C-alpha cells in the first residue's frame, strides 16, 4: 500500500528545478529525506502536500490523485511540521485550540493538551514570545493531535535541543506501532535517521539520487581502512573517495567482500554513517 | 497490554548487521531456555521501538528466524517461539564449533603455534568480544 506516489514530477521555481521525480513511499514505515540545503527537500514536501502545483507529472496521496482539489480533506489525514512554521503573533494556545477544533474533523483536544504539557509549551504566552524551538514543539503538538495517518516533518529537529530530539524520535517510534502510520522526515541531521529510518530518499540539485532501504544501503557500502602499500590500480578500482594519510588510507567501497578476500586482516571494514554515505554519493553517480 | 521481557543487547558500533544481532540474540534466548515453545515475541513494531531500530530491521530478523524454524507467525496474532528440537539444534551448533576448531588447529600447526599461545589468543579475543 502506497501512502505517497510521485510520477515524473517536475517543478521549476526561479533558477531551481526539481527534475522528473519518481517516488513511491510505502505505508507503515519511516522514510528519511536527505540532501544538502537547497537540494529540493522542502520543495518536494510542498508538492506532496499540494501547497505547490507541479509543472508536470502526477502526485497521489493515499491513492487520491486530485491532491490540490481535495487538499483540505487530505490535510485532515496529514500532520505536518515545517522548519519555519508561522503562528499568528498575538495568539495563545487556548485561542489556537479553538481554531484547530474547527479546522480538523478529528481534532483530539485531550491529546493536544497532553503534548502541550509533555513538551512544556507555555500556554499563556503569545506566540511572538516563543523561541524557534518552542514554535517547532507547538507544530508537533498539532501534528500529533488530529489522528493523522501520515506525518510529514520538514527539518523538525534542526531547532531542537538534543534532549528533545531524542524524545521526538521516541515519540515517532511509538506512533509507528500503528501499522497504518507513515512518516516522511526530511533532515540534514542524518544521525536522526541512522537508527530509526526504514527507507532513505536522497535528492541532490533537484534530482533523485536514490530511494533505498536503509539497511541495504549500509550493507552495500562500507568504509575501508588499510595500509597505503596495498593500493595498486586494481585495488583502487574497487574504492572511491580514497584519502591517504601517514597512518594509511580510508575509502568507501561497495566491493568490501572482494577486498576482504584479497586482503583479509590487512584491511578493516566499518559501517558507514548516513552522512558519510550522503557525502560519498553526492560526488558519485548514485546507487 | 502484555509485558514482554526480552533480554536483548545490540550494538550500533559492531560490524555485524543489526538484524543479525537481533536474530542471534533471540536464538540465544531460545537456546538458553529463557524463551520456551509457545512464548510470544513482541510485535515487530514494538521491538523496533524498544530497541530504537527500524521496523524493516526487525522484520528481517523475524523472517530469518521463521525461515530457520525457530519461530512461527500466526496471521493477525503475532510471532511465537516454535517447538524446538533443542538437542538437535545444540548438536548442529556443536558440529559447527568442531569444524571451526579443526580449521584453527590446522592453521596453528603451520606456524607451530603452541597450545598455550593458542589458549592465550582465545582469551584475548574473548575479552575483546565482551
């Protein structure tokens, strides 16, 4: 079952272009969207949510292709958090709650109150006095309080302190105990995804670099360390991003088994982190 | 809600894939008798949450365990430890260990490694693995 599907979607905005994006995001899993700042993560999310219209291609949410026309009904089923959410400056939590009740069919007020308390959001302060982190927490409380079946989070952790980030990741995993829940999570703090993401989508300069199971990616690519002496033309063919220092070389390879057979204990293979993989694949040609 | 107590430890720094660590830990629990036939395993999603790992990772571990006959799943209910022929399983693992020891002794002979040196190596490696 697919939660989000994009077929050959393109969008030009000024000098930036999203090019022929094909994506199918499965229901029931956590998908991480990675890429540098300006790679097109936010544009992609805006298109998915029907906040922008694609120049070409087809987008469907929960199998519904008329995302723009049905936006209001669809947004009831989606919780979203943007890096720069704006709230009316003079408003407070109780006033916002009244609006949310009208806007969301399934607004769950006790749940909302629960998260307001849990996130230690100040109820009587006007939103203009909120810090960026507090606004982010408020967005999250809203996203989590109307029985959404899809959560779309754009850089939710970038303005959060590390403690709250860990709490958030735990909350996301709790939500995933419901197998109909889907989470799309864009971030440049890729360590958020090292553990909990099921799939990773990487975009670079408006193009899809890969969309893969995280486990498969991390199994395929390994970091290789070894002595510089073993580097000959053939070995270098199996390696990319070779860095030589006085203590040996470090590189990335998708042929770590062959290298282990050739050099055994002379080399050390290690798991990559997602940020290392991202850095590597950005320079290369994708998976 | 049922409370599961699974004594599972996984490490993110080991070069052993997480799904394999999960699988090995559950096999260890079955072998040691901490998990008996008919015992329910936590749902994949619950275990993923409790271990702070992805759902696909636990799914893969459960699939492998099922493929190897350690557990079985009942549609709509969950995953349960299967009736094990524990003796047979132990036999199988003992055989495997014998094979490794043979290979180890053959290799030691090539460089005239003494029994004491070999024992010492085992202790060091054992210490490293802790």
